[in-house]
C-alpha cells in the first residue's frame, strides 16, 4: 500500500475533531518520508517495510469512530479496541447496539453492528480461512458454519488498509455485510449474526482483552 493510499482513511472520520487533523498531518509527513526512503532503497522489500510501519503509526493515533452504514439505525457505540500482532495493528473493531454494554456471556440483541477498520492488506480467502479457524477453535464450525463459509467467500472482497467492513444485524435477525458503506450481501438466517460476532464476543475468544473492550466492560 502506498502512503498516498493512507490518506483515503480520512473518510472514516470526517469532522472538525483535532484527531482528524493529526491523522491527516501524519499521513502527509509519512508520504514525504516514504518518497525519500524509496529514492535510497527502491525495492519491493523497502516498500513493504515502510508501508507496514506507516500503517502501524497511522492507526495507533486516536480516532473518533463513526458507524459506516447507509441509513444507519439508532445505535450507539458500545466498545472498541485494536487487534495487534508483533507491535503492528491488524484492525480496529467496534461494537454498536441500543444498549450501553453487551451481556457478559457475549450474547447480543438485535439490532446490532460490528465494524472492522483494517490497518493492512488482507486477501478475501485469508479472511474466510480466519473465520473458519476461529469457529473451529470455539467448537462452532458445524454444518451451518461450513455452509456459510462459501457464501462469505463470494461476498467478501480483498481489503486494504483503511477499508471498513460492517456486519449489521437488523431487528428481524437478518445479517448484512457492508464494505466502505456499500452493501455486499445478506444472510437471512438469525443464527448467523451471533455466530459471526462470537469470534470476538465468545467467552473463549482468542483475544480476551479485545473482547472485554468490545463488550463495553473495559476502557481501551
């Protein structure tokens, strides 16, 4: 990802909030730094290294979250947190509900939304594989889960840093995915939404700290 691409993350937080201006200023500075470094070492490895560092720095800055849903229902942010590996941010996640906190057992009440803002490039097939692995570790990969995975594979695109993926569960329990504000598709099975959200909210989630934040039980 080029640093020019980093500037597109501004759409996540278009406001007069000072954090927005900090992120824009940082992005411009990183873009200049990248150009200078690549003149010295213009190799694919240098590009990947600088881009990874830039994304990590950019997404470590504070940001005022907003739910990226067209005609969004009246939902309030419950919690938010970041998944980090080896010091690098993979994504920022946030939960949205009509309630101020979610149940301690991770169960959810519709309407509900889970939003993920990616900080790195990830292929669609890797997202689906990660979903399969997470369900398997939680003993949730049953016949329904195996049937849903191919649907997700055809629905989800490759993601780049700054892209936003949202799961929205409406009042009837039907689930829709939105990508950068555009609807990707829908799964009209009430069991799907809670199953997908369980990756983050299940008591045995692989990221307990992030889980507490998303439940609204712990400040990030």
